[in-house]
């Protein structure tokens, strides 16, 4: 019998390690922001207002798919008074 459907892995091929690392870091950053936001008891709307940003931007940050700049990470670290990312 002829096989017509390919598996997702066959269609996409192996996922490069660099992409896996990027995705993992993105989700770790968004999880950290979400954790700090909840420690302060802030909703997305309150958080956005406190930063002078749109709620849709905060939603992107928390999605795990936003490509953060160093400037944004520095601003968020200053806001929370704690690092978002640690290097060591």
C-alpha cells in the first residue's frame, strides 16, 4: 500500500538546536515576566499602563514568541527591581 501522508517530522525535518534554544529562552523570559507581574498582583492591563505600553504589547511579551531587545529587558528589570535574565 502506498503511503501518502508524511509525518510532521518528515515534512519539517529536524529542528535545529539553535531554534530549540531560542524558543526555550523566549518561554523562560515570558514565564519570568508573568511570575513577577503576578507577584505584584498586576493584571496585564495594569502592567501595560504602569509601563506606558499597550496591553497588546504585554500580551505579545507573555506569549513566549516576542523577540526581546536588551533595552526592553533592561527596562523590565528596572521596573521589577529584579533581573529578568541572568547570565553566568
